[in-house]
C-alpha cells in the first residue's frame, strides 16, 4: 500500500514537471522558435502562453526589438591621405526570427563585424570634407553596405549614424588657419563690394549736386547741424570750392569804365581854370569885381 502511494506521488510529481516544462511564456516583444527533435517548426509562437511537447520540443526566444549597437572607432586613411578615427552607431531589428535562429550563429556579432568593415571601407572611399560636412550621404551608403548581407540573416538595418570624426592635432591647426584665411578673404571681398556700391552712390549724388548747386549748400548746413549736435567747443567748417563757384555765377557782373573814352591827363600840364561869368543884379558887386592880372 505504501509502495503504491509512493509511485502515485512520483508520477504526479513527474506529471507536474512535464507540464511545467511544456508551458512557456513569451513576452510581447519576443517570438518563439520551436525545434522538434532538432528540426525547426515553420510557424513561430506569438506572445502569451505557448504549449510544447515535453520531451520532443525545445523553444528558443528571439528578441524583436530595435537593437542599438555602437560601432567601435576605426582608424583609416581617407582618399585625400588624411588619417582619421571614426566611430558610429547602428540601429537594427530582427524581421525573420527563423533565419536569425538557423542561418547565423550569433547575429549580433555578425552585424557588428560587418559594420566595422563597412565603416573602414567608407573611410577609404571618402574625402575629409565629406566626412565632416556630407555625413548624410555617407550614412546612407554605410546603411546599404551593412544591410546587403544582413538581409540574408533575417535582420533589417534601420539607420546608421557616424558619431564623431577625430583628427590629428596638426590637421586641426591647419584647418584652423585655412578657416581663418577664408574668413579674411570674405571680409575683404565684402569691404570691396561695399566701397564699390558707396562709390556708385557718391557718383550719383555728385551728378545731382552738379545739376543743382544749391544741394551742396543744404548738405553743408546738414553737416554743421550734425557737428553742432555733439556740443563741441571748436567747429571746423569746410568751405567747398564748388560753393564759391556757385556764388560767383549767382553774383551779377559790375559796370566797368571804358578805357577808350577815359581822358588821360598829363602831370606836367596844369589844369585849366574856366571863369564862369557871374550875373547879379547888384551894381556894387559888379563894380568890385576885379579883372584878372
């Protein structure tokens, strides 16, 4: 009787163990791959409770989330012979869990090795300017290079980003001098263009003032007002020559004597005196008039 009880207890315990091993829980972001006697089943198990044969089946879970994989920094020489150190980050996810479980042993390590090799290839095919300023195109090319072999493993590459480009100190100093020279060139060009435009406007203003000389006087008065607004004790007032010419043209010419009609008097000849006869009604005054000697 005791032996029967022990056998029953052992069978119940074995049944519980078998039931516990045949019931699996799959989370929402996972998929289950069932291997029955070593052969993979074509259908995958979705999230929730999954029942498998206790002895014949083995369940393997595959993560379907987007995986962020940093790519270690790679040293390389660009097409224009510059030594750089570039690192990147890789975003990918599993789209076919059966291929991931069967076709590749460790898909994460495989994707990482392909990413490193592709990054070194991109460095050798690109110029330094492209690595610094045209990263979007390089990211697309790097994504295509990694995605080509990864598709056969059931992995899809979502995005690849080049994070940083490390340059030697000597190259940094050279680029700094180049940027400084470029800024100096731009400043000189802008200054020259400003002087050209200002000279054109000044020429137009000079033509207007030549047609209307009174505008020069108005401009002079505006200059006086601007200088007087600063409350200076000394006022230096320029007097333009054009204003003198304008005043000369505005002044009417004075009457000048005719030299042909002028009488020339010799200093050696004494001036002649003309006696003007005087008429009076007084006889006494007439008698007292003396004759000239």
